[in-house]
C-alpha cells in the first residue's frame, strides 16, 4: 500500500469507548491518521470540520444512530466512503444502509484487522477512480468547449476571409482608378516639377495600398503568392520604423541588420507577416514591465546547430539568420514544444487566437527554412529563423516616367466599373490603340459576335453582373478560338490564374495594374508572347 493511502484521515464512530479506542489503535498501527466520535451528532460535527477521507460508522448509537447519519450526508456518499461496522445489525439493516449509499458492511468484532484494511483500500481505490473519472470528464468538457470555440473561430475566419475578398475587389478597382489617373496626370507635366514629385508620392502610396490588399488576401488565403528575390533587410528597416512609432515608450527596439545580405526567394507580404507576428508577440511579452526587443539579421555560410532544414539536392552555400530576442516574461518549458501548434495560446481570448506562430512556422517551412525558439524562464525569449539565399538581382521600382510599348490594334475593354472602364480606354488610347469599352458584358458579347474577326484583343474583368468574365471568355473563344484575352480582376473566389489560363486566357493580372505594366502585358499578348 502506498504512503499516500496510509496517510488518509479516518473517522471512527462508535458509542462503545473500548471498541472506539481499540479500532483507533489498530488503524494507527497500520499508518492511518485517526479521529473519533461517540455518537451521530458528534460524528457530523467532526465530518464537517475535519474533512476525513473515510468513515467507519457504527449503527446502534444513542441520540442519533448510523442510519440517521447516512440520511444526513446522503448527497456526499457517491464520492465519500462510509463502511458500516455493526455488531447488532440485521440483514435488513445491511440492505438499508447499502441502499442509502454505504460502501461496505462489516460485522463486529473485527477478528482480522487486515480484512478491514483491505476493505478500506478498495474504498480508496474506488475514490481514486471516481476522482480520475471526474478529471477525465472535466478534460472532455474542456476539450469540447475548446473544439467548439475553434470551430466557431474557423467559421468566423472563413466569413472574414469572404468579406476580405469582397473588400479587396472593390478597393482594387478604386485603387486602379487612382493609380491610372495619377500616372496620366504625371505624364502631362515636367517630371522635375514639384507637382511631378508629389504625384510620384501618390503612386508610391498606391503601391503600398496594393501590398496591403495582397496581405489581406494572403490572410484570407485567397491571394496568389508572388515568389521573387527579396532583400529582407529593406523590409525589416521599413517595419522597424512602423514598430517604433507604435510600441510604447517602455519598450526599446534595438537593431543589428547587415544591409549587404543576399536576397531570398519569398513573397514580400509573407515576410512582412512574419516580422509583424514575431514583433507583436515580443511586445505582448513585455507590455506589463517593458523591456528590449533586439532584431538582428546576418548572413552565414553554415546553419547554426539545432536547425532542421528540408532536404536539398544541393545544399545552399549561404543562409540568412533572422533573430527576434525580447526581455519579456519568457515561455514556460511545457509550452515550448507546443507554441507552433494551430490555436495553441497562453494568452487571453482578447489578446490572441493562437494562429500567429503557426502561420509563421508554415511560411518559413514553405520557404525551405526553419525556426526555433529558446527561453530561459523569465529571461525572455529568442526566435531564430534561417532562410537559404539565392544569387539574384533585386530590381527596385522607379517612379520616373518611362517609355511604354505602343500599338494600333483594335482592343475591346469590358469592366462593370464605369470609372475604371473609362480609365482603361483612355490609357490604351494614349498608347495608340483603337479602343471600344463596355460596362455591360452581355452587350460586349453581342458586339464581338457581330464581327469576331474585327478585334485584335479582349481585356475583361472577372466579377460582373449578368455575364461573368468566365462565361464571357467561353462564349468569345467558342466564336473565335485564336482571339487573345487578358483577364484583369481585383479579386475572384471562383477563378485563379491557373484556371484562367486553362480556360484559354492568355494573361491573368491582378488590379491595380500600373500604366507601364499594362502596356507591356498588352504588347506581349498581341505579339504572341
């Protein structure tokens, strides 16, 4: 028998003082702690004050007998063990006490104390099973609550994603109009003038807004990834400016960033997502007492120990090591193995969903990198990320007026957004093309079918009333299979680039499209590229 069982507190209830003392001495010799009572009333008082682990109860007692005691504590008997020990009880008494909830029934005198000890051990094993069952039941109830909350969260995220997609479509249309007219206005004035420089700032801001929309679509998993050579140091510098403006004065941000680091292959919006998630985590860890967040970036030819990289046919020769180290409250040892699990969080509902680090982990792994975390109690936490570098030149966008490819072909433009339709018509007309534009896709189809050979290219939106871009493309290609088609959309739940190309579309582009990009795409498609 374990010392835990032997240390149990036993309440012995018997009006026979000699029997009471004898039984108490035997139990103490077995290692139990013992308290005694001489009648039912005294028994109930001791029971409520001392909280014993088991009761040995006589039946025949003055003032209040054992039956009355059982009646009084009947609601507790499902979990509290009571063994009846009686010398004058009948079979009917035994049956009655067991029906009332007594756990066992024994006859005086107890000739073998080990028989009593065995009965008590069985009672304790039963209470242990009851406690374990309660814990398991509580665990199941908590798991049900947790899984239900996760399901509701997933449904909410899906709804938010759908809403984000709709917002992205409308906002991209608006952004395309702002960008397009700004570019045309800039081309009408001297580039070195103050107005020209101001318009460059507007176009740059439109580019940032476009990136924001892409991040929203990435969040809702409805945007296409744009994998390209990216210099993380520039994204870090940009993000740190934003973080310093938004962090409280109690948190200091230190940086050690090698500006000569090689690029990696990634989607810039996902790298921004990694930076903001890790920075936000660090901020929340230091919100209460303040502290220091140190962000560093360095290039190395050998991955530090502890990283697990995906298998490579040829191991990259260089790597980037990105580190976020904070002086916050740290991460508990038992949580370190779970922090990258989806929905796992130690924060309150208002502070986090448990998705941030799992998203970071997924992005890093998809980029053939790895992430690890270290924490020493309350000494803060350090996240280290490693990425393989690539040998590639990273081009930066220039806002100077550039010469754009031109042409004289006949182009049909269809977009249900009237302002955007007029903008596209004007931009293409300024490039020398003969343009006819429509807001009604059904009317546009009718015009095309009247003279299929009279058109050189069709540029159409995707989400339109009456006849969607998908349906329009099918009908146009059915009438003339070799007509080049460009699909231009702000967002589509039902059509992506892969499906559009398989449908017969030559190019699939996301709004907003700036002037020189539109010119190059149109020329490329017309030239059969």
